[in-house]
C-alpha cells in the first residue's frame, strides 16, 4: 500500500477514477488505509469492499480451500463477515462502501441478497468465461462481459474476459476442450494461443500483454460490446508480492501496460472513463430506477 501511488499517478494523468476494493487487513490498519485517504479525500478514487473470508472476522469457519470462496460459507457467517468489513471501511473512511468484489470471485445467490440488504449497489465479482468449480468456486463459463442487474437495485459489472484469435469468440468450445484436466499435459491451451487460433484474454495487465488487451478490446467493440473493466491486484504495484511482478523489469512492464492500454482505449478507440458508481448512476437514469 505504500506504493499505491505508482498506479495512481497514471490514473491522475489520464483523468481516470479508480475504485480500490479493499479487504479487512487493509481497511483495519493505518498502514493499509492511510495511503488511500488523501487520494479519496481529493476525489481521485473511490473505495469499495473486497472480502477474503480467511482474513475477515469473525473467524468461525474451518480453514480450507473450499471456504476461501465466500459463497460456500453458511449465510449467517457470510453476513457477519460482510457486516464487519462494511463497518470497518465506514470507520476508516467516514463512509460505508457500496461497491463490492468477492475474493476469488466467490459470489453466490445468498451473497447477492446480503449485499442488497446492506446497501450495496454495484457488484464486480463475475469473471466471465471462467470456471472455478474444480476448486470449489463458482462457474461463470456461460457469462459474457455485459453488465446486467442482479436485482432491481444491484448492478453487476463483470470483469472483461473473452476469446480472441482467428477462430474468435466462437472458439470457446475448443478452448474448453483443451482445458480439460486429462488434456492439460498436452498444453493444448498454450498451443492454440501460439497458433493464434483461440486465446482467452482478461483485460488485466497482470495476465495479458498489451497486444492481447488491444486485440480483445478491438474484437469486442467490433461485436458491439461497449463496457470494459480493467482490474488487477494492488500488490502488483511493487515487486515480489504477486507472481506477475517479481522484479523491477516486471514492474516497469506492468505499469507500462496499464498506461499504454488506457491511452489506446481513450484515444484510438474513443473510449470514455467512469467509475462503477458513476456507471450505476447512468444506468439508473436510463432505466428510471432510483440510484
């Protein structure tokens, strides 16, 4: 968190308003939240909630891989944890969050009901084209990246993920076949990507190259898609905390991909920037709903 300004300087220069979804350790410790207070106070960012169950009180559940997905916890445990996180962020920033992202994308039907009851209006947990069920998580394989209403008031703003390549988005079935456990030793997913046939790309500077993100955006725009979300883990703004940024060279490349893609999106594609809450307000005006 001491180095969060490295990314923020890019956003400031380009006039972008990032939303930092923060978990309990960040929200409850001065070393976590103080670097964000000034940025938020000056209107240069928004603060949302990000729940990792294993570091979020109360600690009543068994520690297991399955329980790292919030959706697998009893509903009363989910509620207690989200209430604590919401309250803590409110105490640290003077305002309760209304944007949420489930840790490990672990959103379930009960989670949605709890979010709405606590006043959240935007969720960003859906990760399209991805299936986490093998690890005990949700499957979003049948979802695309288009926003939709989870409830009458709660907007889902998914991650931007889709297939690119000369087979294009229609190559989903081939990619899924190559991803099957029995076929993984053949490294079919990598072979398909290197051949340029089909490649699943997320709009993230951690997992995707600049060229991949550009191609993803161009392809989706050509098919009528108009809403894009870039996401990454904040520890990647420093070296040695994520597998994506291990050294200074990785860090320079990571920050460079953020800056160059955003420049491309705004200038070459004629894109506009907004925050999740800003987009929710636009959507509410269009649909006649109360924000």
